[in-house]
C-alpha cells in the first residue's frame, strides 16, 4: 500500500472474498460473513490512499437471483455503520453485473435511507468492443439510467477483448462530454495478465514486467483526456435524497423492508449456550466437513418442529431472530428444538442425528437482545410498481455518506425498457451478460465461478482517473 501511495495511486478494496461473500443462489447475511469482512476491512483502515470499499461484486446475476439483493443491501448498511464506528468515513458501494436486473437493483441500492444505500454504484461492463461508438456500444443507455442517480456511478470493470488488441476508444467518451456529467471514472480490467487475456502487462516469476500493446494503447488514450473535476468544497448535492424502492414482482424478489438483521456473534453464541443439544462441531471453520449432515438434519428436524427462528425469506421480508447466525449455530437451534420435543420418548437418541449432535448442559439460561442489533422497521414504505417510472423520496436520516452525485432534480430518469435479448446460460454463469440499453448482449468469459459471487483480486487499483471525491 505504501508503494502505491508513494506513486500517487489510490486503491478501492473489495471487502469480500470467496470465503466471506453472499452467495447468489442461496444468499444469507451471517455473523461468519460479516466477521470475515470486518477483519479484512480492519487491515486497510487508515491508509491514506484507500478511496473506498466494495461490499459485493456481481452477486445478482439475473432476475432469479434478485432475492440476494436484500442481503447485499444489509451488508452495505452494516459495513457503513462499522466503518463509521471505527472513526472513518470511507464510501461503501457495489459492483454490478451488466444485466437487465440492474433496472431495479440500482434503484433498490439507492432507496429507503442513505444509511442502507450505496455511496457509489459500479457496473462491470464489456459493451464497448473494437471500433464501437458511444451510441452503438450501448454506453449511451447509462446516461438515461444514471443522469439523476443519487450516488456516484462508475465502471468498476471495462475493456472488451473480443476483437484483438484493445484500442480503448471508450476512454474519450468516459472522460469527455459524452459521460463526464454522470460518470465518475472507471477501472480498466485488468493490470496483470491471467489466463483470460485481459492483462495490460505480464509479470514473470521474478517480478519482471512485459508491457503489451494494450498498455500502450490505454496510456495513449488516458494522456489525451482532460476531465472536469468537482471539488468537495464546491459540491452542492444532498446526502438525504433517496429513490422510491421497487416493489417485489416476478423479476424482482427482494422486499424493501425489513432488511436482514445485523449479525451479532455474541448474541448467537449466547443462544447456543442455552441449548441442551448442539452440534458436535463448534468451530465454524470446520463447518464444511459436516455440510451434508447439517442439510439432512435440518430437513428432518424442520419437518417436525418450527424453524422460523432460523429462517429467512427476502421476498416477503421475513427474518427469524437467529437467521443471521452461522450455519452451526442455526443447526444447533434446530437440533435442540427437535430434541426438546422428542427426548421424552427417544431419550438422548433424539439429539444424535447420525453423530452430528450431542447432549450438553446449558451454561446460560436466557439471552438479552444486544443493543447493537439493527431492528428493521416493519412499517410500510413507498414502493413503485414494476415497470413504473422511478421517483424519489427524502429521509431525515442523512447517514454518513458524503459522496452523492449532483442532481438537477429529485427524480431518477425512467429506466431503460426490458427489450434486450435474453441472457444466455453461459453469460449468466459467467456474470457478464446483458445490458440495460437494448443493445445486443455481449457474452464475456473471464474465468469466473458459476453461480456464487466471484471475487476479484484484493486491490482495485485506479489505473484511470476515479473522480469520486
């Protein structure tokens, strides 16, 4: 980090990683994930060249995975609060896949309150290929979608490589009159070469660097730009403005309120300490070794007793009081409930579950609700019907965000219609398909991993000009 700072390079950190991220298909926001994110963030707080944190990268892949958006929004809320509690004000945002679901996602991550909304919104896009233009690439659709967005918009990835050496003609539009009024810069993908052939340079085993033609082309384009900058002292926006949340529908599966509760490890562990039947494995780092047993045990137990306390449904906004606990803690809750019901007739065998459970002596009689748990309101909040034009609402809660984009009015422009061809299965799996501007879908394979949230390298180095502040 110091070497980067000494060379005037700012860094945006992906706060998640493969072990601690929200799964697209089976989403949850748990103490395990949150603890992993906080641990990573702690390592970077205080560096003078950290420009912000990305809390979620390509989690929502298509309409079917929009149920995970509520968990992303909750993670953004909690990471913003955590950073603030540590005495820092770094912006927290999200990096989206360039898909049709962005129509509602960008609104959802900018609604209800600033405390639960992004400080910036990014899109990983590969629309502009070869000799395309601002219009033919589909980049012009971004202007319609983000001209009045309440947070800075940037391209968290760009640089299509399907047509040979990249010329990066999009740079002139990104930092010129076409986009500078609503775009806050971007990150070219990527600096060092990997098997997917997006690198600007190749780094050998000894640290030697070989520059590719793409490097020279990108350098040439960047040297030509002279973007208009906005200083913080001149910024006239408001941090209180938010959009109206999208209503749930067949293409949008996350309710606006309440959001998943803030995970609290001590609260979850206290619950476990009240139980008479718990999992034999207690170390969450070993949970993978009993995943199949837990799945079978929950199937059996929850068919006999209520598992509402450990269940969650983002479409209806239902979250049990222990739904944010980790998998072992939730499994222990279910095993104990089953044991309590059937031990009079089955004895200790009701806790066995083929060796997953064990009878223990409780060490705590009851637990009090911790003060640091965010209790989501169940009061109805404004929503817009699917396909309706976005409006905006305001909230008295200004949160800790100071990075909103200047807007000419309080509304968000009508979102592009869903007239883009259907995203192919390969595109969905790779997390790079679709666009929200009616242009042909660009399928891109960057070697990503199926349905789960694939996490980019640790550092997002600003190789272009990021104008967030």
